[in-house]
């Protein structure tokens, strides 16, 4: 089985995602995994150290204080969507 996992860039998201990977490995030991995460958060360091293939995307959260920064967010979302489609196919 091939599995793609993606989660937010904090430990509160990464470690539950890793727990899911470990559980799937118990059930389907021959499974292959790919973790897609942000280019500048914790997962870029944690996931590869565990031997899990990792692909990064450039993505940011919305900015409520400075709405003009959200143009960068929207642009990065479109680019990341395109990159994810390329990774999946």
C-alpha cells in the first residue's frame, strides 16, 4: 500500500501523523510512505531523520493582521497545489 501523509508544522500535528504511519506499518508492513510538509517548519527535520521520505511545499497560514500578506499565501497555495499534483501523479 502507498500512503501519503501530510500534517501541520507543529509537534501537535506531526507526532499524531507519525503514530498513524506506525500503526499502518503494524497492519501492512510492506507499505510505502511519503510525508508532504512545509519547507520551513519542524517536520522538515523530524520526518527525514526517521527514514520516512519527505517532500516539501512552500505554504503559509493566513495573516489576520496584514491582509496584503494573504496575496503571498494565496500564491503559495496555488503553487503548492500544482506541486502536490505533480508528486501524486
